């Protein structure tokens, strides 16, 4: 599956990459960009690493709320 099939992970990646949000480090930003661009086969390889990064570098709670609100308004 791709990241769009995992709403919580998608919200995290979008929160990290959001231009209006706090700036993340270059590694985290690059990894989140890779997750957003990965196809179904490669995203599954990245998921365990993303889970660890979510624990280590939590996204701004307000940015996460905004991403969830945006996603829910388009469904």
C-alpha cells in the first residue's frame, strides 16, 4: 500500500513537510518526501522506519490537527 492508505502516517508526513509548519531537519524532511513519493512496494519498506521517526520526532500537535482537519474535509 501507499502512504495514502495510512491516514495517521500521511498526516504526520504532511505536517512535517508543511511550509507553514516548524522546520524539520534535512534528514527528516528528505525521508518524509521519500515516504510521500514511494510506490506501494517501497512504502512498505519505509513504514517501520517512519514509525520510529514518529516516536523520536513528534510533529507539532497543532499542525497535525490542521492536517487531519484538511484530510477529513476532503473525504
